[in-house]
C-alpha cells in the first residue's frame, strides 16, 4: 500500500492497481451518489464501494492533449451535464480534472459536492463555472508549453 494523502478526515492510497479512498460515511455517500451520476456521462472513473467508508477507483493518468478546442468544449459540456443533473462539484482544480483518451475530461473527488439548491457554500466560492474555465485553460496552457 502506497499512501498518497492523509487529510485528517480521510485517506487515499494505491494498492492492487487501484486508487482507494477512505472517508466518513456521509462523505462517501455523497461521493458515490455524484460519481454514479457523472459516470453515466463518462466524466468520472469506474469505481466500486468496497466497504461503507472505502471506495476503489480506476487509476487515472493524464494523456497528452491533442485538441485544446475539443477539450475546452468537452469541459463546458461536463459543466452543462452537471447543471442538468443539479450537481455542483465545488473544487474543480487541476488535481481533480484529468485529460483522458480522446481529450475527454474526467473529474474526481466529489465528496464535498452539493446539489445546486444546497445553501451551503462550495469550497471554492467563485463557483464551478469560474474554476472549470481556470482549470481547463491551465491544463491547455501547460500542454502547449510541453510541446
């Protein structure tokens, strides 16, 4: 087991070719709900809830970006699908947004996500639209610099 992160309220580690995440049940319930919805659109990794407080997910690895235009369009489509489903992520930053095959975005770490009508504030108060745009553009900028 290779520990990646211990945040005080949960742990993330690698084992057996998967990422494991342990967190309190209320966060796990929230994450599984949002992951299930977004997985149906292809925007979240395959996962299995192996115990009440433990999730197993496929390992995501960023692939080289081929088309910044396509990636940007798909990031905005992801936001649109989140809105259609009534979800707010609340922390769309580079550790949580991956570029996968075909310039498709994948979003992880939904534990603190909210429904659109939930009055509790997001972790990042500027909102998902702002952070998706910033994060998407940062990924594009870094990929162009690396070429």
